[in-house]
């Protein structure tokens, strides 16, 4: 149980730090980039998408390691327990889509809930950031 809690803590904190640093660097650099103002927002969205993908892969790695280590849980359903299956499950959890074709068991259930909460916060944080950058860089009519 201690390994599970430590893993949850590391994954959530690392995700928050990745996201914070991405948005901080974007806020600093967008004003310095020599491109048309409206394309700055497009650039920001693309960078934020990469950050989300990295965060999803981080959680997928956590699932994969916990599944293949001792007795921390598994996944039931349409899965062969590969990293790709863990990444797919991570995508559906992070975005709170939750198809339900793969179901975590054991300690992984709690991690799935934490990932959904973390993903929701990161996605809304991104949306708020993009909204503020749109107000800053899009022409006012």
C-alpha cells in the first residue's frame, strides 16, 4: 500500500509541475515569439497538447509499472496489459471519458480516480490559460 501511495503522490505532483512549467514558459515566451498574434494562440494550444500527452503517458507508465510489479492491481476487460493498453486507459481516465471496456482492480482503482481528477484540473487550467491568451493576442473588434 505504501508503494501505491508513493506512486500516486509522485504521479500527481509531477503532472502538476509539468503543467505549471509548460504554462509558465508559454506565458513568458509568447510575447517574444515573432509570429502573427493570432498564431501565438495556435502555438500555445499545440504546446499544451504536447504537455497533456506527456502527462497521460506518465500515468500510463505508472499503471504499467504497478501492474507488472507485485500485487498492486490489474486491468480487466479488453486488454492484454501492454503499455499501449495502459496508455489507452490513461487517455480515457485523464479526459474523464471512461468507456468502461477496461476496468482497473486493486490499488489501481484509486489511481484511476486520482488521474481523472488531475486530468480535469489540468484541462480546465489549460482552457483558462488559452482564454486569457486569446484575450491578449486576438484582435478586438
